[in-house]
C-alpha cells in the first residue's frame, strides 16, 4: 500500500504541521515515508504545500505529483492541484474558504467548513487538524486510535498548551458528518 498525500493552502494555516503529523504517524506505524514541505518566501500568507507519502515499501521519490488524497485549504490550491489528483482520489475542500465545487467526477469530493468549525468551537488556527480528522475517517489511512499518542510526540514542548486543543480539533473533524 502506498498513499500519496498533498496538503496545500496559505502559509500560517498549519499545512506543514499537518504533514508532519501524518509523517510522524507513519513513522510510529513502521511505514516507509517521505515528508516534503514547501512554502513561498512570504511564508505566512504565501503559499504552502506539503507532500507526504506513506508506504509499505521504500519510497523512491518524495515528490507527490498525483495525490491519492488532496487537502485544499484555499482556492488557489484547489485550482492548482485538482487536475493532478489521481482518478478515485479523495479531494477534501475547506468549504469555509472555497466556494466552488470540485469540477471532476472521477474523484471523491468532500466539503468540510473547517475554518468556520474552528472559529465556532474556539479552535482558531486549527482548521488544518479538523481536516486531518475528517480525512482519517473518510480514508482510513491511519488508525484514529493512534491520534493522541502521535499528537503527544509531534506537538513541540513550547506549544504543549495546544496539545489537548489539537486532539479535540482532530476529533471534531473525525465526527463531522
């Protein structure tokens, strides 16, 4: 099993952290993996994307050109990567920030108002983890039971005050209907 994941949005939306979370989960599961962050020179407010590959066999290239899972957190990201997604891919769209629908009919499109859910639940800045929770439920790519353990490893010491909030954001996304 090899899953190519591409997360994309504006800098400051937690795109790189989301990718790091997925990569660390793969590491804890004993998977072969690649984590390749990329961001524009502006960083906050500029473009950011992160390629994550989780596999049962060695990863030959860290570049995701045809994602099996695409998380688009802003319209420019959906515009840029929608057509690159593999046939049958899951495309997850933050419908709070992206008004248009996915134009392809050969993919599974999911619309999650992650930014609004984060604001409504006093989780400002955690729309990314709401998207991750929803992705876990819809794709089964990683076991939900591992979220807390992985989160404890990946949240840095200086941000431990956000640990429980991150876990709750993943749970909110996981349970979103």
